[in-house]
């Protein structure tokens, strides 16, 4: 639980000074959120925190029972790590004062659970469009810590019938339509670019992969030959 504003401020400031966490690429090399992450990286978290506060307040106003399912985990912090963005989210579900804090990494606050994945994967999980188990085994999601807390958060969002599009519309008001339209256009463009880059990458790397496969085949043959020679030597030693 984040006790007060001063504590939260120290967390953000210390994380700023320590530098951002290692930035892992998302599943899709190019995406609107990756571009947004690049644009947001130079900004101090203190400039972005008010938006997180407003989004949290707006969401709880529209869904007052959202945190009821997290009552058993009210004393813990749940970390959410969208890998394209240069910060993480720290969800404090305390009934007295729930918070959504931004930090550069999880180093400054002990978390009871962490969820890591691309922004699109996290959104699909929250909206019930993605099976968490299959995403976990496909390595699209990483769960750490108390899985019951993660499941409770997922059930809380699901029971509140939250969709990101509706929350954005409520948050942005009259600006929602042009922003969403621009995001959809950017998504189509970056998706096409990602597919083209994947095709180019495959064409460039295929000869290397084929060479590695041939080398692996030769290594297996040599390993078998060595094993056969060892067996012959063993038989020769065993002769009287």
C-alpha cells in the first residue's frame, strides 16, 4: 500500500534518477504504442502522473465496484508492465485511497504480483478477448508473484464490463473520436509496416538459418560417429 503522496512522489523521483528499466521489444516490432513509448520516454513521470490519476478517478467513478474483488489483496501492490512503454503501472487497490502510480520499474516498490506483456495483449486480456493460460504458455504474457491477485484483477475488470475504447471515450470526451480514428489509422499503417519488415527480415535471415540447420546436422552426425567410436574402443578394451 502506498501510504501517502510524499511516498509516491519519492518513488517516482528515485525511479527517474535510477533510469528506465531495460526496454524489451513488444511482440509486434512496430505498433502505435511503441511509437507512443518513444515519444513519452523523454518526459518526466511527474508530467504523466496526473493523467494516470484522472484515468483512475474516471474509471472508479464509472465502475464504483471495480475494486471489490480485490478486497483480499488491498494491502498489496499489483505491477503492470506494458513492454512498449518506458514506464510501469503500480496499482494500489486500497479501499481508502486506490492509486495508479507510474514508475520507471518495479525496483522501488515491493509488488505482490506482476503482469508483463505488450499493450495490445494486456488490453485483450482485460476485455476477455484473450485466454490468459494460452497467452502465458505462448510467452505473450508473463505472470510473476501471487497468481490469485492477478486472477482477482482479471475478474474485477471482467465483472465491470470494461472496454478500453469506452474508457477512452469517457476520458477524452469530445476529443475521443478523432483520437481513436487517428489511432486506428496508425495501427493499420504500423501493422502493414511490421508485416513488410518481417518479410524482409525473413528473406535476409533465411540463408543464415539454413546454414545453422546444416551445421547442426553435421554436429549431430559427428556426435553419432564419436559415440560409435567410443563404443568400439570400449569393446576393444573388454577383449581378453
